[in-house]
């Protein structure tokens, strides 16, 4: 575990839990949200909050798996999954999966050999460092979308 990796992982945690400079963190945006609100599509041809959350989870898992050496690629269906069960229980399960995925990614980052940060990510042409920061940026980008979709 390296000091640099801990700082990177901490930024990912802050982007979810709060105390982030940019405004409401992803977890703060999702707190108290109902399944109905998460599944709503207030803008035509735009993903729902629920679909975005599933998408974020999928990409957190991809980054974790690539850090472990797996050259994984998502299919279109895996990248943007269709939400069929729109019950409150399914929404709570989706949030649980998001948080579990985040915690696994944070653990993978903190345990990742800092000497390998500049090496090429599994199956890609960019570095592990670039990919990790990309995951953070990806989460923040989609948190911004969720913030807009939440507006009345």
C-alpha cells in the first residue's frame, strides 16, 4: 500500500461520500431517492438516474478487474443495462451494489503496487494511473448528470 494510492482512493471516496469541493457528492445526491424518481426519464432519450447508477457500478468493476490484470471490455448491454425491476427493493439493491463496487475499487487501489501505476492497464494503451483517475472523473461526470436530473 502506498501513500499516493491512499490519496487517490480518498478522492474517490470523497466524490461519493461528501466533503468534496465540487458540490454534492454522488452518495449525497442519491440519499433518500425513491425507486420511482430513480427510474424516471424527465428528458426524452436521456438515461434515468437508475441506469446511470448501474453504469457507474459497471465501470467501477471494470477498473477494479483491470487493476487485477483482466483485460475486460463491456458489451453494450453491460455498459448501459436496461432496468426491468423498478421496485423499491431493487433500487436499494442497486445502491448496495454501487457502494460495494466502490469499496472494492478503493481497496484494489490502496493495495495496488504504486510502481505499476505508470504501466499499461490490462488490455489498454493507457496507464493504470490514467485509468484510475478516469474512474474518478467518470463518477463525477455522472454525478453532475444526476444532479441535473434531480432538479424539479
